[in-house]
């Protein structure tokens, strides 16, 4: 995983963790009218949903397009099935159906540079071939 990608994923993860008390559940949001001034997004058991304006705050100086690409490449962003859109269409909240980036909650467990280093080390392990001729000679 490229260094830039790791940094952006860490930035988004940190933003989500710092603001997790500001994510309203989808079930709660669809059943009540509410003030969205203090809401950073929505969540359910599997995903966190961020509107584009909130998503733009989450990834530092990188562009949203770059952040979306990196999230997709790492399988953390799950689009909503609409053609030509990386966003998911939310159920009706406060009388309207808006779109949001749907980010898998497993990103909250992303260990960043440590995880990438461990994966790289595991890929670099070379398995020695077995010497089958020698086993036949031992008999």
C-alpha cells in the first residue's frame, strides 16, 4: 500500500474516531426530525455515512477524488449501486433523501503504518522448497 494512501486512510480513520459521538444512527434519524448542525454523519451496524461536505474535512489536504480512490482500493468505501456515483443514497432523513459516502466501520480498526509493515513483511517471507530427493535417500 502506498505511503500516501496509508496517510489518507489514517486521517479519515482519526476523523471518524474523533467524531464518533456525532454520528446519529440511521434508524434514529429516519424516525425523528432533528437539527443537523451538530451531526457529522450517520451510522448503522456496518457503515458510517458522510455527506460530501463532511467527507472533505476528513482527509487532510488530499482531494476528495484521491481519498475516494484510496478508500475503494482498500475496500473501505462501498458505493450505493447508482451508476456513475461513489455515494450511497440514504433513506429519507428530515424529509429528503441525500447521498453520502458509505465507509465500512472496519476502517476504525485500520492500524496504519504498523499494519502495512506487517503485511509487507509477510509478503517478503520466502518459503524454501522441500528437497524431495533427500527424503528418498534416507530410506
